[in-house]
C-alpha cells in the first residue's frame, strides 16, 4: 500500500541507459534519493546493486533502455512514515524467452554468469516483471527504508496503481500532474495537463492536483469547480477526474467508474473483452470551462482504469501484450508509455486496478 509523496509533486526521474557511464550516474542519483529518505547503508547498498544489475541488463540484452524512479510513502503508516523508492526498468528489446528460468542463478543467454535477475529478486522488497518475445521487458522493483511496524494500522482496501509522469525531454519540470484520494470505499484520481509545457504549465497542473487533495470527498463536478476557481490566476489546464470503487468482487452488481473531464485528458475502462472510453468535453479549466458532466461505465472485477494526457496517443490496445493486464498497474503504464508516447510533450499515464480484481 503506497502513494506518491504528497510533499513532492515532482515528476519521476528518468535515466536513459545507452552506455556504461549512464549506469554509474543513475546509481549515484538514486543513492542520493535513498539517503534523503533515510535509507540505512545496507538497504541503500542493495538498491545500488539492483540499479547496476538493471542497467547492465538493459545494455546486455536490449542495447538501451531507461530507468524511471520515484519516491513512495507507505499510506498505512501515520505516526512514523515509512518511505520507499520505486524503479521501473524499461526496454524495447527482444524480450525474455523463458521468464521463470531467467531468475535461476547460472541461466544466461548472453554468456554472462547469469546471476543478475536472481540477485534483483533476492535484494528487492517488492518485484514484478512482464516480458514476452518480441515485446521487450518491463520490471518494477521497490525498496523501503524500514520494515512495516507490527502495530501499524491496516489500511482500507485500496486499488493498486502505477504512474508514469515525465516532462518533455527539453524541460526540467513537468507540465502534467496527478493526484489521488481514497475515502469511504471509493478511490478518486485526477490528471491535469497545463497548457503548453514548462514552468507555467507546471504551476497550473499542480494547482489542479491540489484541488483534489483539498476537496477529494466532494462530488466530481464540485471538485472540477474547485479546480476551475484555483486555476483562474494560471494559464489553465485540461483536467480529468475519475472515481472508482476501492474494491470490487465478482458477485457485486452496480460497480461503476464515474468520470468528469474538460480538455484533452483521455480516460477509459479496459477489460479483455471491452474497451470503454469516457467522454471529456472541450474547454480550459480556469478560463473557458463549462460545468462538467459526469459519465458512468461499468467496472467489472477484471477492469483496468486508465487516464492519460495527450502526451500519449489514444490508439493502444493491451490485448497486444499477453499477460500484461494481470501484472502490477505500473508495468502497464510503463509499456503504454514506452510504445505510445508522442515524444513531443509532457506525458502522464495513470493505471489503476480496484482491490479484489485479478
């Protein structure tokens, strides 16, 4: 159970890996983040090993790839916060022919000792991976700075979610932002795309994200009104807000995803048998926004809820990637980013699976 650090709305750090020196830079940068979050030397050292192994695998098997890194905070710990680091390792290489054997020490297809994947598995606190021949590989690892306390409160059921949130490569801040809020058995997410890109777009997007943090218990149209008021001094933004049940079951009826959108935020509910799009109206939140209309679509137990800015094309279909939809939503977000990003704008991809889904 985790959520992004509320104190820092910063986008992920992105590390391109195309040569060995870039692995060393990523290792140093992630080490600095770990020290800032209170990681002890042992855990920070294990994290450094995993960064090195992931970067080396990218070069060895795919010739290039990237690492995306963000801080986490354990949502179930209030009295003494537990912080973590999530790293997504992404490549578009040939994929792994035998995924399970790749974790066996000594198994290799590149003439190396074959201990890398096993080491990643042993050292990481959380690990998930997806790969398929011809479709590359995406891997998610998480490290925490401390074990969960035995007396920590058990959090309410909460959708698993993952996000990619990156600025245009020529910018230092992201013109997109996102936020999420859990309350009374429901989970709400907001994605905002400030007009243009750069610092002014970032200010607008962050103000929209703050509106959800401040008003997350209200109806979606009221949250949109609050965002509209907050964005008046800014250049404005496109905003999409989706609300889903925190937990669904195969026997429950009436599960639905509600959506209110103004501007170019795309939202959809994907299952293996359907792909339902949610309607967003034209306008600019903060300047030229009419009252938001709400739309509902069913939320089956196997559903993925996907929101993204227009930094991602809308012509994607997860059916192309066998087995991906049941992996951690962060891996789904990573593949969509890898294969469908436009490359000429900020990009945010948010993917959630309600608790109880397979």
